[in-house]
C-alpha cells in the first residue's frame, strides 16, 4: 500500500471546530501478522461530512490513498498508528484519536502449520476477546538488581494489562512489561497478569519470582522487529496457533446407510440422507466415503480403514443411519444381515468405535446417529465399560432421545429422516459444531410432525471452539487418500459400423456406481440408434440388491445429472461383494440407411475389480503393513457383546405413511414412518453417566472369522 506523505497532521486529538463531533472513535488493536480487520470512525455535523485516514510511518505522517470512507479495511503487515480527519462543507475539521495497530510475528521456525495459517487463513471463531500469546517466566534476581516480567495478548480492542503479586493488585504495573528497577526481598512472590478488553479477560500463567539468590542473567522474552512488531519465542508458537487459529490437519468422514435388511423391515430414508450429507461434507472440505447396505463384516472392515487414516489434529465424522437400539447406555448399529432378535454379538458397538477414534489423537470426533434408541433387553447383564479419555474433543449427536424412535419423512419418491432434514439446513454454518447442532435440535423441537415423539439429544466434551468450517492445514498425505481415486476415467468405444459411444462412470456412493453410455456425433451412417448395457455374469445377491434399490437410486442420479446424459445406464451396486472383474456388454441396435433393416452390434468392456472395489481392497495392506503408532488391525476394531441372549422381539416400524402407533401423518404431502432403526420398548431405565462410555466387550473371534470368510480384498492385484 503506497502512502503519500503530508504535513501539518496533528500528533494528538485536535479540533479545529466544534461544528463536528466524533461519536465513535477508532480503537487500537493487537493482532497477528496477516489478520484482516476494520478501523471505524463515526461523526456528526451540520452538513455532510468527508473522511480521510492518515497513518504514521516511521517519522512521517502519511495520507492513506483512497481511504475516504468511515471504515478503513486493513490487512495487518506492520505496526502503525492511524487517525481519521473529518471535515464538513464549511472547511471545519476534527481529528480522531490516534490508535495503534500492534502486530505479533511468528518466525519461520514456527513450523508449516503456523506458516500455513498465518499466511492467509483468518481466525474463524475469534471475536476479539483477549488471547494470551506470551506468558511471563520464572525469574531469580539478586537484591538490588532490576526485575522484568513480560506478557502479551492479542485482542480487538487492544487489551489493557494489570499485574498482581500474591493475589494483590500492583497499582503501578499496568503495562505488558512489569519493571522494578531495584528489587527488594519483599518483591519475591507469585506474579500473574490479567489482559482485558470490552469483550472479556484472560489471565497469564502464574510464575514465581525469587529475590536474593545468585543467578545468571535471564534473557529477554521478546525481540523487537524493525517493523515494530514482536517475535514470539518458540515455546509460544503452538500456543498462539491452538488458541487463535483453530484448524484441522485433515477432515475425514465415514457415512453408512443401511436400507435393505434380510431379517428386518426395510427403510427408505438412509440412502438419501447419506447422499445429501456426503455432498454437504465435501463442500466443507471433508474427504468422504459413503456406503450403503453393509453386513457386519463389511461394516467392520469399513470402520477399520476409517480408523487407520485418522491422526493427530484430524476432524473425524462417523455417521450411521439404519436400524439400531440402545442397551444400558450403549448404542448398537444393526447390519443388514443381523438375525432376529437383536443381540450385541450380531451388531456393531458405537462406543467401541468412538474409543478407537480417540486413540488416534484426533482434534475432533463427531458421532452422528440417525437411529432409534429404544431400550432393548434391559434385564441382561451390564458389560464392563471404561470411560473415554478426558481429552475434550468428542461430540455425540443423537437424532432422538433415550427410549425413543427416529422418524422418516416420506413424500412420494423422496424420503428423508427428520434429523437430516434440519441437519442439512444448518451444517454449513460457521459456528462451533455444538452450537450448530443446538440449532438442529431447536428446529426438530418446533416440527409439529414429531412433537412429543422425537427430540434430538446432544452430548459433548468439546472444550475448544471447533467448527466444521475450520480451515485445513495438512500435516501428511494420509487424509488425502480417503475418498479419493473413486472416479473411473471415461472411455470411448467404436463399433464396426463406425458409431462411437462414450462410457462414463458415476459414483453416487463409494460402493454403488452407474455406467452411462452416450452416442457421440456424428451418426449419419446409422439411424434410430438404441443402446443397451448389461452385465454378462452377476451373482444372485448382487442382482437382488440392484433390483431392490434401482428406482430410488435412479431418482438421486437424475437430481445430479442432466436427463440426456442418462439415456442408457446400468447400475453396479454392492461393489464390496465383487470378487472378479466385471464384463459389461454394450449392444447397439440401429437401422441401416440403405436396406432399412434393424441391425445389432455388440462390444464388451472389462472393469477391473481392483478399481470397482477400491475401498474394500485394503486387507492385504492391513496384514503386511508394519506396526506403527496408532495402527489398528481389523480384528481389533469392534468388541462383540457377550451378554446372554434376550427374548425375541418385533420391529415396531409402521407401514409407509404412518407413525409407529399407526396413526396417519398430519402433513397432507408428507407423512411419517418409523425410520432409521427400531427396537423393543421397555419400562426399565438405562443407567449411565452423561460422559459417553466405551463398551469394552471382547470375544473377537467371530468377527475375525467373518472377515476372513468374506475375502475382502483377498484377490488384490
């Protein structure tokens, strides 16, 4: 920014006329290098007013070119003084107070994360309250020698300082540097400083000062820069980063939606809810894997790979929509192959997953459960539990409260859970994640369709203001692998008649893909072309699954892609079950222009299984990878319940368009169906603390056997 130097600018507040009154003075600020903020000045006069900002650069007073508005946007680059001149049409003028923009610089040694953040990523949730970036340090001083203690805080406005010794206010010590020229023995004690402004206050650490002992000179804590800022010592670098620039080293999400059950009523909403949430999380910078209709072994394998990619500083989200239940404070997800009745040994423990997530030293763990929480088999013995580590980084978002059901909103072809209806409304907000979920809770509470039936519940131990919109400052490549490489490149094929067809591969979910065939112009040598795609060999279970969800998935496909792109499509679902390469046959039916006869030509194309089932092709990696800190073997992921089996139960899911009690929905266009998991009601309350618990259940043999039998990734190329 170029400034033109001018003369006769006053060095303090100066008024040439009482015809103009400053009603809002600019305020001094203390901010990091690269921080964007705005200085404000407001005035009243008898005529229209004009504004001009000035700054003091070194020993010159300089006009800021183009700064003729009430507000002066600034990107902090160097410590400077500013003032604003206000004049009216009668050449009356008044100057505002001089204010100081004080900067704190972090040297290169601050590391790549700090460099990334300070280079241009502004604080997301900082409102200007004081943030201590430099704490005083313990001192040992001889009697009669000077004592200097130093602290520093950022704030908008710039904080004021007040020092204390042994809890007593030191009337003369109101600067960030405490200075006693000639110390006495009585100056010994515990010192600390309070930094405060109009937005709050913050205290430094308490330090001890010893007077009267021989000691080596203590180095100063800050070194002045030529630009007038201050370099923070290395010990304060990460403190500045964690307190002010909240960010993630990566954002990873695993979304699972179970719709088509073998032994329980099918659901409608999980498919669309997972689809919608994936798109929103990708917009927030998350690497997302979204999976449909998994059996127990497949769910275990998915969670295992999810856990392996978590690491220090990562934001991790696990979302599940499907059948589920609660047993004595522990939540269980029901795989699509789980038999009747529900039993822990056939289901997946949510608390077990969360406990494993914490072991990866993540910065934020979010569990979102869109499932019922009806109490099930309350008479069974309570399994041993261990509390989660008190790291203050865990958020639970339950779509419903204890011993209650979650509902689907059904409207023709589209179905959505009540929870997802409002989550997608608020999830992009730039606010602390718990505050965002509170907005969701309030909206659900106001929905007349579920009044008295479904109330969201939030539990958390989140001690930092972390938001899903926080920036990402990568520290490694692991997070980039998650959710990437899922798109297959398009390919073109040419028939003997010369017609060219483009094949595109569209993934709506990580284990569900559409193959789309589009004729490419020109087609002058054929008329009335029609394309047909089919798979030459298909296993029965995959074929059944494809037919059962074809209509609903095609509806989602049509919401993303243009209709003309979808003239000829073939769905490949349950990609995790594919054990061999997939051979597709493309038939082209057309009329020959000369003979007017219908002709059919066929081509085959092979899709490698390693590309189709990328997400489930990692088992060899699990077995061959060397042990390292934070690694998780698939057999260690989930604990299976050892409680005795309870009595059989029924699923209270009602027919589409009705609530669990059978009464029709109140919305003329949309009605309620019991969705996302059901279980037996019970009158016995659960007994657990407000802190989420880990279900420390053992007997992993069955899970290991199931993983081996499925052969996940067994034929890795």
